[in-house]
């Protein structure tokens, strides 16, 4: 997965897109399109089709919002496998919330396996298009020069100093007291720049979260520049160009596929 696409998936823009589009699409399919032979009359609970379709859309949107705005920070999504697993979990929860709401409207008369499996199939059919749109938007070429697409910024604590560089050139960031040392590729050499900031502050920066990964209490690493993962005598190290940095046991899972 490219760094630019990882950045899109972690952005607030994507979070709002995947919160809003599926909910609107579900409402349209059920109320406007009347898909899946939906009953257009009053439900056993006394709700009209409009109200039912509205709440089906809201429940789907709230489910995705809970995952994207609430717990996504605890789930690593640096590879397609990670992202696929995350999307599968989101979809399964949204589908089951839809099934439960469906039973609320019909006074729990649809709690049997045939109804359950039918609902799961219908949810899959309904969600393929909106989710494809949400993820597909990230592949639309940005209207800016290609050279700037992967530019990232590392700012000092007071915001006065700024290091702007291509993501591909960033190797890792090392803690150095009240400063951090930024290690950057410079042709065949490696250069180091000092910035007054902390690793914790950089790690919590939303724009850097998918791009820098903690390997040690003193290091944040750009995983796309890891040339080799070295495991020897129960210890793990990372090789980046000619440099080798340590990996603490609690962070080893960040570098195991």
C-alpha cells in the first residue's frame, strides 16, 4: 500500500466519506429504489418506510463513524491485509446492527436463520457500491505536482521550525533529550537534522500516524524504508540503509507481517 493511500485512509476526509456515503446509499436503495422487495407499508412497530429507511441509513453511518473516529487509532492498517481485515470487521458489525434494527421494526418476528442469511446477503449487495466509492476516491490523482504528493512536514514544538521532505527520504526519528534527530537519505549518504520536539508529539500527529511507526521508546521508523528485519538471539533490529536500530519486544508486532 502506498504511503499516499495510507495517508488518505487515515485522514478526516476519508472518515467523513465512509461515515456519510454508506448511510445515504442505504436510505436511497430502500426508500427511493424500493430494493429487495421491501414492504412499503407500516411495520409492526408502527413506522413508515421513510422512517425505517432513514434509521437504517443512520445506523450504518453511526457504525462506520464509531470505528473510524473512535477505535481506528488502536488498529494498525499499514498493509492491504490489515485494511481488508479492518473493513471486514466494520462491515460485519454494520450488517448485524442492520439485522437487529430490522427485527425491532418487525417486533422480533424475523429471528430465524433463513431471515438472518437473507439479510446478510442483502447487506453485502447494498454495501459493495458505496464502500467501493469510499475507497476508490483515494485513487483519484491529486491536482498537484507528483513531486509534492508524498511531501510531509515535521514541525518544532512551537511551530517556528519546519522540516519538509519527501516521505521516501525519511528513515527514522530518534529522541535526543528535548529534541529529536531526523535521519534523512541524502543520495548514498545519510544526514541528520535536529528539531525541538518530542517523539510522543510526532507520534500523535494525525498527519504522521500512518507513516511513522514506533519501534522503541527512542525511535519512530518509516517502515517503507526498512531494508531488512533482523532477528537474532530473541532480539529484533531494523536495517535502514547502513544504519541498524533496535526494536523493543512490545513493538515487534509492528514489523511482523
